[in-house]
């Protein structure tokens, strides 16, 4: 063990003549510990929330979505669909057509988005795994069309599967002219419910899924669609598949993966994560001022020891290293304790769900936590860097002043 590190260790754990130095050192360790634990915990919670959001979007959003650059709808030709089906990495696709509509159930009214989809839509997304009641059935054995509603829409309309009344859907007629009565301006169709899904509050309060042919008839279209949604083959590379699909579809279409479909949401989450990390880092910097105070008092107390070391041949560099090691050991102990306590706290939250989510959730009832090894390295390096800077400042200036005074 280096001489400077050995002396620093003795100074750190030995009893000081002034008890205040021991108290300040303990406070310094506690401050670094709490700050480190908070950083690890917050980052792990953000990881858990991000994973939860991804699982929600993986249920409702396709892996790849193709939409026109201009306009709301387009007509896919058979050659386009054949080439898309044969694209490397593409397993299956579904056609969709969506539009805002006025929904009416008995005496209740609600504006939502009706989304007509191909009958193979459950194979493209995992929406059929999020059924709250009933099944994701768009067409019965007799060819009768059915609707699948979000739980939010069903709650607004007071609608359940065992009710005998059908759901009425009103869509403005694109070809109609004003004839004096509002009824002449709307296309109206009735449909019964087969299921109610529950994914996420905003999504559940927005969508009602219908058969594609039923929706085309409702909207007055023939072959038009709003988008093509794609599911990739298991193990397929997302970027390569997306690039291949983009090459097949051409510049007239936007090809988005799940991240790009929810790009703003993911950017906000990353910005919040960074902001929290910066705020807690500043708190750690403030807490590190205790290290400055502790080392300042220690240098003053050990003035006699410094003179003895100098008389024994110690140079300024050795003396500075002693006190820098002392400050860094305070940070190291606090970091180690903080990382350990943070790990224990996150593990307890994972297994026991100590901190509950406010309100009711259909997915989880406690804050999700996911620990990443990279976070432990980043937090540890950040705290140790702050600790080194906090130790270097008083040692560089105060030790130099005291050494000059004792020449």
C-alpha cells in the first residue's frame, strides 16, 4: 500500500482531537450515500417505466407502419402488396382505414376514432391479448360484422357486451350536399360488440376496431386504406427490414418503427430522465461541500503532522496526495454504500412492490423497476468524479498555503 494512501486511511478512521471533524466526515459519507442511492433508484424506475411503456406500445402499435406522405388514404395495388409480402424480414401485414366518428349507444354519444382493419389484424399486433371482456372477433361465422371497443369508449357510452342495443356509428358523408337536415349529411350504420380491450387509458378512450370492408362502406371508399401495418419475422433485424420496406414502397410513403410512431413520447421520457439525473448530480455536488469542510478542518488540525512529514523528507506532492486520498475515500465509501442500498431498495420494490401506483392500473399496481449494470457504472463514476473534485479544491489551495507558511 502506498504511503500516502496508508496515512490517509489512518487519518480517516482515527479519532480526531476535534469531534466536529468526525461528525462532518460522517455527514459527508451520509450525503454521498443518499445521493447515490437516489440516483440509482430514480434511473431504475425510469428504466422500468420505459419498459412498461414499450410493452404497452408493443400491444397496440405494429412493428412497422406504412402511411402516405400526402393525404389521408391511398390505394395499394396488387403488385405493391406482393412485393411487400416478399420483402425480407416481413412475416405478415394488415390493411387499416381509420376516421373520426360520432358514436351513439342508446342515449349516450361520444366522438372516437373508428379503425377498420383486415381480419388478420390480431396476427399483426398483440391487441387480442389485452381483452378486458369478450374476444377480438371482427366477423362471425355467418359473415356478420362485429366491433371491438376500448374500455374508455365503452365506459363513456355505458356499453357492455351483454346489452341488446347495437352501437350506432355516424360519419359525415363525403359526397353529400346540404339539404336542410343534418341527417342527410351523415352515413349511419349499426354494429354489435364482440369484445372490449384495455391497454392504456388514452388508447382505450380513442379507438373502436371494425372490419375493413364495413369501414369502407361506412366511409364511402372502395379499395382505399390509411396505412399498412407490418409484423416482422421472429429474429428479423428491425433496421434492415425497415430499410427494405422503405425501398419497396418508395418515397411516397413514410415507413416508421415503433419508436418513430411514438417519437415525441420517447423523447420526452429521455429528456425527463436526463433532467432528473442532472438535478440529482447538482444535489450531490452541494452535498460534497461537506467533504470540502471536512478536509479543510483536517488540514488545519494536521498542520503539526505536515511539518513532521516535511522534516522526514516528504515533498508537497506526497502531502497533497494524502488529503486527496482522504477525500476520495469518503466519496468511495459513500458511493459503495449508496450503490448497495440502491440495489437493495430496487430489488425490494421489484419483489414486493413497496411503493404503489396512484389509482388503478390494468397492468401493474406498483412502480416498475429495472436495474441496469451500465447505470451503476455511470452513477459510480459520476459520484467519484465529483468526490475527487471536492477533495482536490481544498487540498490544492489550503495545503499549499499552510506549506508556505511553515517553510
